C-alpha cells in the first residue's frame, strides 16, 4: 500500500490503495475530506488559524480558509464531487494550557474554530472530530474505504 506522509503546513490527496499519514499533531489541525463514491480522500495539516498570523502567506495548506478550498479543488481532479465530501477534524490540542492566561483562546482551539468556519463556508458537513484536550495525535486515512485512525500515546488507537 502506498504511503503519503503529510508534514506541517502541507497536504496530500489520494485515491485507491494508499494511506495518508500525518504525525505529531499538537495545536495543528488535520482536516480530512473523503468522497466514498470516488474513493478519494485528502488531508491538510493546518498550522495557523489565519494568514494574518504569518509573514509567508503563499502556502495554501497552512491556513483553514485556503486549505479547505485547496483540498476540494485537488480532490475534484480525482473525480470527487464537492456535494459528497464529508469532513473529519483531528488535533487542535492545548499542549501548554497551564502557561496561558485564563480566558485566552489557545492556538489549537483557534485552529479548530477557524477550520470549522472554513468548512461551513465551503458547505462541507463535518461528521466527526477528535479535537482539543492536551495530548498529541497522529492520523492515518486509509483509502479507498475512508477509515480514519487517530493514534495517541495516552489513548491508543481510535477509529473516527
């Protein structure tokens, strides 16, 4: 089976006998889209909630507002239809919650909120999430079935 590793602020789309993997999500969010008819899926490893927080704004996979349309566009090239896409989100942890001031939204929480908003704008339903808390996660998207494994040291392997 072909393996595609997605690094921070990167993305991948695949179809057929492949697995898309991203490792070590902390405050970052993995936005996973899947079309069961086309058996095509994609994953973006989102780093920041908004382009206003970065000097380098050219990388579309880095921010939710550009990563979601990028995935839709690239999955369309594989025969996926936007109306069949379903989203799952993983990550957005508050890795250092004890170091922040009370009432301040942590970067992970902001990443999750911004990604949900980008999905809403794109009219892609979110069917599941494993977000927040204080632990890291890794994600394995198995194609063509769309099975999504979330792995963490604290919680083992969970299907989402």
